C-alpha cells in the first residue's frame, strides 16, 4: 500500500477558484471567511483557508459545506461552472 498523495484534480481547482471568486464578490477577506466558518462550527485557520483557495490543500466535504454556507450559497454553486460573463477570461473555471 503506497502513501502517495492524491493531487487536486480539475473539480478541485474549479472549486478553489469559485471560493475565491465568491469571497471577493462578497467583499470578504480570507480572515473574515475563516471567522464565518468558525462561527458555523467548522473552525478553519486562515492558513488552511488560504491553502484551500490556492488549491494547495484539498477541500473536504465538511469544509465545502461550511464555506458555501459562510458565502451564502449552496455547495453545488462551488462545484458547478460559473456562468460566462462577456469579456471575462475565466471561462472553464
């Protein structure tokens, strides 16, 4: 049995970008989002939040639900592609 680390795939990369996008749209800092997650009962250090957003840390399902709730969206919103906006170069995100 190997202890190989599983990399972050396309869905994980998209989710990381969606978290950052919605956090910025909501006008929240990473610290504020982490505090909201903690208030929801899912303590998350700012370092963990930052690493999740930069796709350096996998986002588990409990984190995904807390982050989505803290952002005021369904977890599905973070998993599905963002709608296209004319002039936006984030297609495929």
